[in-house]
């Protein structure tokens, strides 16, 4: 992914106190959003969409928001993803399902879960064409169907 210069949409809390991660989020062109201020979050995501469209970069967004506590996928919050797709119409969507990440933090922040096998399942790419609402349903279905950690 490095060659695509990914920019992340992340909650602002991750911009402080996590060695290496916080530095890269703050100084690497990612967007740190305040999840309690939806209007400014959408505006920042829109700016990121325009940037990735203009500079042919990639963006990483987790539209389900907070990590699941039990492995069951949470419903998508579509506004951020919709804004990103609207501002970057040439973007190719690559849905990724993450399995077992919930096991890493099931006891709180620390200690992290030991011996948790986390897997990333890359789904088939989806063209950014057609109705955005239908596209988001298709993306959500693709991601959700790839999550098997709760089965």
C-alpha cells in the first residue's frame, strides 16, 4: 500500500500519545476528525477526497466507526464514505474485511490480547459508478460478508 500513499480518516484521539502512529497520522496528511462534530468531520473528509482525486492518492476509512466488541460488524455510518466518494469520483474502492481485531483490545487498552490471529481479507475492487447509496450498500455487504470472526 505504501506506493499509493494512503491517507487515513481517523478519530482525533489517535493523534496523541501513540508512538509512531500518532506522528504519522498528524504529519502524513491524514484527517483527524472529531466524531462529536459531524459537520466539521464531513468537511474535512471532503477536503481529503479532493486531495486524493487531485494527487492520485488513496484513502482509508472505517465507515463502521468504533471497533466491534464481539466481532459482529457494526452498521456503516455512510456520510463520510459518501463524501469521500463524491469528491474522488475516479477512486477505485477496495473493501477490506478485518477479522479478530476485537480480540486485541477485549480487556481494555492493555494488556493487548495475546495470540490473537488477525486477518485482512481483501475483497474484489468496486468501481465508483452509479448511485452512491446503492454503492455504499454494495461496499457494506462486501465488507460484512468477509467478516467471519464471530461465526
